[in-house]
C-alpha cells in the first residue's frame, strides 16, 4: 500500500495520479475529505487525518509499504508544524517500509559550484534551509536503521495545482495579459521541474527500492526571461510585460504581506545560477525522460484555464 500524506497539495496530488496510472493501491490522506472527493474514482482510498496527532498517524501508516511525506504549510508555519509532523511520521513508520521525503535546495545554502551534485555541503544560512537540514538529519540519523529513506531533491516546481505567488502568478498573468514578475536576475540559468515529473520520480524511487539522496533536475536549466516568454507565447500573448522582483520590492510588499516577507530570504537562489547535477539520476534511470518545457507549459496552461474559468 502506498500512503500519500498531504495528498491535497500539488506534489501529493500528482503522486496520487501517478500511482493510479500505474494501478498501484493508494491511500490519500488529507485534513478534510471533501478536498479530494471529486478528484479521484473509487480506486483511491481517501481518508482524513491530522499529522500533528501521532496516534492518528500510526493508524494511517499501519499497513503502509511506501509513505510519501508531502505535507506542507505556509512558510510562516514551518517551524511550528514541520518538525512535529515529520517526527510523528518517523515514529509511526512500519518496519521495512520506505519513506519518500521530497526535498529542495534550501539546505545547501549559497551554491559553491555548478552544477550541484549530491555531495555539495549543506551550509544553509536561512531559517528555512537550517530547518530543512534539521529534518533531514533527524530522519537520516536519529531514526537510522528503523526504516528506509529516500530524498529526491528538486528545484522549483511548476505545473497543475502549483498556485503559489511565483509560478501560479506567471501562468495567471499570461492568461490575463498582465505583467509577470520574476525574482532576482532574469538572465541566470535556473533549473525548474514540472510537478508531474517530480511525482513520477518519487514513485520510481519508491518502487525501485532506492534510498539516499538524489538530485532530480528537470528538463534542463532555463532563464527566467525565456521561461516567462514561453508561457506567454503558449498563452497566445504577443506582448510580454515582465519585471524583476527585487529584494527592495519584496521588503516593501512584506510590510503588508507575510508570504512576501518570507520570500525575501530565498531571493538569493535567483540572484545566481541554480543548476543541479543529475548524473546519478541519469545513470541509474537512463530510460526516464523529463517533459519538455513546451509540453509541460501547454498542459499547465490548460489546467489554469480550467482553474480560473472552468473551461
């Protein structure tokens, strides 16, 4: 049994969809059942659960063979919520079960070389990066030997259900013909990964019984300017208004908006190139292909049209 915790989030939803496609038995766990009730057919077991309640988590994971920790909360709640839910999951993992803990690059800090492989030092200088490292250390060392663990490390996601202030806003702006914003330098190469590719990678690592850390880079680095242009062209826009979202603008926005304030400390990732080394991934899974930007953007725009206007 595959158990997806946080199945109503962008990655959790995509993992459930991938498991359905592969005819795998899946239990989708959400805080409120109506969040998913109309998204899947009867082949998916949808259950309510609170990951802050350890007893509930243990019941949810009792028959799990593969567990996907896709629980996420707004940045401002990370320090209060993520350590507790992650420890609850670790405490409740069945013997010999495998935990997939999707990762990001926050814990690496300012990159010391490009492209970044799995051996890069974890020298986080932000509170989000330090917290991410603490969670990974807890799973890797405190619970070492109690269950199997795999950490696929991804760059930024975009795609269906990714409605955040950066990538969700770019697709919405393209469809509405409004100005798009990109943080940092528009001309730096930056890895991005289509959310459905990230989900396929998570399921592949689980079913292939892999462990350890894996850098999963996506379809290749792209500049912010080129990515935004591709989105606007695919949306049928000839005019592409795009501006740089600077630290000063974020600071000002943060006076009125908590999410903008939390983004300030992550801006460094867009001020320099961010490229992951996917050699280990490609050598192990030579048959795996990432969705092209053109196809992924087309599918994402289709989803956003339905999301915005029900078309």
